[in-house]
C-alpha cells in the first residue's frame, strides 16, 4: 500500500485540533442504525460510570467501571461478543491511516506505513476471535462431560510504546472474545493514542450494545498505577507486554500472570541456505517498523564459507553496509552507560529510527529509501548482546554451523522468545530448534512469518514466553470449567434397566 504522507499529516493535524477543541472525531466504525443502538435508562446512567468511555485517571474507578461492564457482558451471548469484536476490528482498519498517524506523531518511533499496516491487520481472520472458544465433550457409559472456557473477569493489561494501540486493540479482541473486560496501563509515551483508541472503541460499543467502559485505560499511566493494577483485588489476571522490569513486577503480583517478556532473536545462516532469500528475509524482518518488533532479527551468525556472499546479497537487496571504522562509530553512537553498574543500553534517540537517521548519527548520508544498515562485528559487540531495536544489524562470522548455533543460543540469553535459521539441511534446522527451545522458531523466512504474516497460523501482538502461553489467543484469557451429567445423556449406549 502506497502511503501519501502529506495527506496523513494533514489528517493528523486536523484530528489533533478537533481533540483539543473538545469535539472529538467520528466513531462510525460500528453499525449506527436504529436496530443497532441500545439506550441506557437514565437512572442507571446516573449511578454508574456511563459516559466515561473508558477514560480514567484512578485505578479504583477504572476497575469498578470495567467490573460493571463485565457483568453486563456476562448476560449477553457469544453473538454479542462477536459484534463487539467486529466493532473494534472495523475501527482499527477503517481509521488506520488516522490512528496510525496519531501514534507515529506521538511516539516518534517506527515507520508510519507499518503503524498503519498493523492496525489494518487486526481486521483479518488470522487474528482470532470468538471462534476459538471450542468446547470439549466426553461421553460414555457414565454420562456426559462438557468442558467450556469461562472468562476471568477484569484483566489488567500493560502495553508497550512500540505498538501502543495495536497491542491494546489486539488484546481487547482476544480478551472480550473470551468474555472479559480490561483495564490498560499503556506506556506513558503512547498514552494519548491508547486513550483515543479506547474512547472510539467504547463509543461505538455503547451505541451498539449499551455497554460502556468494557475497555478502560489509565490516561496518565505511571509505574505506581501499573503496580496498583497488579495488586488490585478486582483484577483477576494480569497481562504484560513489555520489558524485563515490568515483567518481573507482574510475576510478583500474587495472581495469575501472562507475560510477554524481552527477546534478542538471533539468526543463523548455514552453507546450504538460499542466500538471496536469506538476505531479503533478514531485511524484511529487521527493517519492519524500524526493528521495533520483539520477534525481529537482531543479530546474525553466518558460516564463514558463505559469509562474504551473504554480505554481497544484503547489499544487492538494498541494505547499506558499514565497514571498519564506521561500525565502531555506530557502536559508540548507539549505546550509553546506565545504572550504578554502568551497563550498556540503547541510546533512546536512535531507537526505532530510520536507517537514514542512524547513518546520519555517524555523519553518513544514504539513500532515503535505505531500509537497513548492517556490518560485520565480533560476538562481543553490544549490538549482538543487547536487544537494541535499531536499524543496524550485526553479522558475526562463524567457523561452522555448530559454532553459529551455539553463539545464537548464548546471545538469546535464555529468553526462549524467538530464533531463526536459513538452511536447507534438516539436521541443522532440527539441532537448532531443539537447542534454542524458543516460543517462535522460524525457518527460511522473515520473523513476521512466524505470526502468520507470510507464513501459516494465527497472529497476535503478545507472545507470552516467560509464562508459557505462547502466541496469545482468546483461550489464553479463559479458565476451564467442567459440567458433568452422571449416567445420562449418552444416547449411544445400551438402555439401562433402572427397575
């Protein structure tokens, strides 16, 4: 899809002016016909949070409003959940240019076209909904047992700045499909777009169903508000998509947690790989949204036999190679010492920035269309060791595939998040898959293929590695309930003689 950036800037400017003026914008992503509306009785509205449209600066109020919405949703059927989820999907896709532009303007990281694309992708069958809630049944001599998936209630969600609205919306689709309500504490740098998206979702949901505040957001999120959500007695489950610190906090909350933690995905390229395809895949994955994806290719270990040929293929595919002194300068510009222990961390001003800006940081001018920078480093370079989310990818020369896989294992740091290999040797692929033990293992393709974007399977923006749920679906946000009928309703058996 070709993006008219001038048009988008005009739309975003107009929207911001309307928001400041208090007029808001259209929420016509849902059916607004008379038959699709439901009006709340005036007495009920007076005693409730109706009209807040999910906007709260107080965790207690947000949880109370979400609890009321959950109780209302619990009286409706699966078809109502499906209707609500479709509303969220349609708003994301039909207003993707506007909402993606707002997110890009607020966060100032990533690529505008990919912000838009991630929202459009939510209105796709690969993003699962109510259809995932399939009951299990057992029948036999002693009757019938039905196992169904029940909601938790109010879920507390932490969302990242890297995909603020897409993550929140994707979580909402799965959580509401499962019958839950949610309270989100977005990253402070993405709080405005999160709040605006939630406002639009709730407005349209209320018009169609009479339920308000099914999705609540803390409009001024802090670490304190996140901890308050974790500790709140009204929150039955916490879901975190973020870095190591917030992931550890969620695991200490004393309740069930679904945690999508950090990753540092390595790539291995062996001597049997299709080098042209490998180069194109690495560029496609690592350059997507300027390497903000937690599953993106972060460092590449290449067998010496094909190393130089792969570097040539990378340049042929459009990436720009840095050499010698340039790599040293880029490393110095990209990392800073932080904390009492003076450990290296990515320089914030280069996180999620275009390759053009990365190159400019060392005084280098490159073609504005350049998707990615790359260069040879040794394994001890910070670009290899640190999850850096930048448009420079290090390539490490290895003696053989065994060394490449062993280094990939080491620098993935045991996160068990994502790993990738380009190979036509099934034994090499198998060895790496067993050794890495990652939630996502992608063979001969870009990272996003592991989420169904160019590969098979369903998609989600939350990949729960530390707690083991994997790529989240509506089932992730349910608890199992069994209903048993004893000695009856198995109609295939021999008639019983109860006399």
